C-alpha cells in the first residue's frame, strides 16, 4: 500500500521507534458505564467517566506509543497524554440497536473526520460490526458507509483505522462453542472484504481468529481447535490482508492476551501491534469508584504499569513493523 507523506508521519507518531503500534484503548463508553455500575448505586456521571480517562492517560501514556479515546468523554484526557504518544479518536456511536440483528454503523452526530483532526488526532478509528453471512443488501449498506468514512479520511489526509467486530446474526452468544467454530471464517473473510483499496483503510484493528478459551492447551473445558488448527487460522488471517493490522484485546485478561500474541507470532502472523484496552486498565475501576483518585493512581503505577510493560516486552518479540507493508 502507498501512504501520503502526512499519513506516514501520523502513523510514525502512533508507533514506537520500531514501527510497532503499542496503543492504549480507552474509547469505551457503554462498557465503561456498565463496569462502573458494578461498584456503585446509580448511573456513572459524566464527570466520573471523564476523570477516569484523564487518570489513565496521565499515568500510562508515557509507556504507550499512542492512545485511543472517544470524543464524548475522552476530550479532557486528550489534553494530558504524553507528548511522545499519538492520539486516535473514535468516530462511531457506542453500542448498537439490540432490537435488530443488523447492527448498523452510525457516526457520532456532531463529529466528522475534519473535526477529529482539528482536535489534534493522528488517526480516525471507526468500529463496524460485520457478519459475512448476512444478506448482500445489508452488507452493501455497511460497505458503502465505510467507503464514506474512508473518503472523508482521504480528504483530510488522516489515517483511517477500521475496527472490525465479526458476529453471527443467527447466534447472539459469541462465547458459545457454535460461534467458536464459525469465528475463524467470519473474522478472516471480513478482513479480506475491507482490504479492498476502495475503502481507503490504512490499518485494520481486528480480533484474533479463534476463541483462545477453546484452543488445545488453553482450554479449561471443551476443545474446539487443536493447536495446529488454531495456528492455521492465524496464518490464514495473516494471508487475508496486505494491510497493516493490529489486535484488540476483547476484554480478556492481560495474561491470556500476552499468551495469545506469542501463539499468533509462532503461528506465522505478522501483526503490527495492538490496541489494548480493558486488559490494561479494567482493574482500576473498582478502586476509582470506591477509593478515589489516589487509589487509582497507585493501582495504575503498579498493576497498570505491570500490564502495559509486560505487553510491550511481548510485542518487541512478536510484532512486526507496519513499515514492511507500506511504501
């Protein structure tokens, strides 16, 4: 793929000195509210949501190559991220309409790629739910939507990160054995679709192609994939795209995510980094709600730092520079 000079500079800002994207994701909105609600009575306030994002940005961005935030509650945090870290801003509305299986994409109402760039972002991130087995009319609608976002990003000369979350319209249980069997094809075929140059995507943010909790050697119960089968799915994922791609943590534990990256590397996946969220900071939420700022800072400086430092060490051994895939 070919990058403009400005996009090249932006991607370098988002990466470490080795061309690895070790980004901290904290664009959660609905998921963060639900997490906070476990530890308090009543709806989390805007001030609470903004404050926790600020604390995480202040304490952890000095150890990350960049941070992903949302414009709804994350703007105060954009002002305190480390000067050496890049910034991505999310463009999509959080969640989806649960009364339908379509999971249609939708941009934040008062935002655009231009406005995201004006906030100092180095990239636009957009999340898309996609089932390759949905009817063609629905998937064409989703593809056209991504074409629009991609064209906006071309006009603003800002990198476009597309986050693809595969799902099954006929099976809402993403943790089921049935979905685990379908997941490799769902994930890898979606990557093939959005690697088409017409979408103007610069980096894909993707799930790993298997549910690691069903992989031989990782599974505590039923095994869906042997190690060889799982490795083949990771290899097929790498072959599904010519674009740089990075992994999302999908809410698994820090340890399992790190073990997954090692397995991916050993399987031949030349992934280019991560956008890791809850696996890094989720443990701070209880302290934040119950004990306040200083308790959170203490957690972030110990457990939070440990999570991100260990992840960075794993990345140095497993990830590949995105520069090998661009001109």
